[in-house]
C-alpha cells in the first residue's frame, strides 16, 4: 500500500501523441464516466484529489499520468483515461475519445495492465464489451487485465457473489475483483495486485531465500538484520 501512496502527477495530454515515451510499466484505469474511476484511484493512492472527480461525468477529456515510486524514482505509472458513455457529452466528442482510447490501448508499448471499472448494479454495457474486444489480442499475448466491480457496498453479500461470478466469466483471460471505496473493500488486494503486475520479478536474494518453505525464516531474519 505504501508504494501506491507515492503517486504524484506526471503529465496530462489531450491526444495520444502528446504522451511521453516511457520504459516503466504502465497501468491504465478505464471505465464509464459514472463507474467511480477517479474515486478508486484516489482511494488506492490515499490522496483526495489526485484524480479529478467532476460533478458532471464526462467533462474530463485528457489522458492523465501519475508516477509511482519511492524516493522520487519512477518505477511505474498509473494512467487515468477519460470516462466514456456519458449522454451529456456531444456525439462528436464521444467518437473522438473512443478512438483515442482504442489507439492508446492497442499501441501504448509500455502498457502492462488494464483495470476496467464496472458498476455491478448496471453490469457491462455495449461500450465496455467493445473495449474488451479491443484489448483481447493484447490480453491473450500477456497483457494483465482486471475487471473491477466498484461500489460493491451497494450490494448484499449474495448479490456481490453473483456479480463476481458473472464478472469472472466476462473477464476473458483476466481476473475480477470487488471494490468499495466507502467500505475499503478490496483496496489492499487491488494495490498488492498492481504491485505484482509492475514488479513481476522479486530481487535475486528473495528468490534465493524463498526457494523452499523452510527458507522463509532465513529471509525474515536477514531482513530484520538489514533494517536494524
């Protein structure tokens, strides 16, 4: 969780070609304008206004990048893509931003994972399904993907279980999780998962000491000595 809290604004871009070329892994958050995307990012990073949450969904029409990494060293980036599907946005803007997002998801070279946020009370929409089809080839090629069911506190336990079961079928090679910013449900699990996505290989010394269950104690002792 501490790693997520290091998030800081990096840059914003109105079009794909304005984004800087980066080599560190990038995790993109995408979803309908009312799916709770900004709230999710702010909750994960423990910052109230890192991601802009407009009172009028669909108004934020920029790609926003946030750097992650301790001691000011960027080792990963979170991307907040504009929300889509909001009726009040002019049709020409909808079409333009759908194309921008599609291009980003298909061509961004350092993209390591995608988090698609869904309000489980509404379920997946046609635009969500289109987005899934856009990234499917990359998911099949190894891109990490998570279907995140936000506002889970609005559902009963049985409704949560049913929604999660359906989402796992819809994830198509990815994973599905429940999330509630209000109840902090799933916050730590999602943060840990994003760390694993962007740090797939543990340090060599950890790989050595965790080769067998019996070596876990040695790793713990070594860490304690190093931090003493």
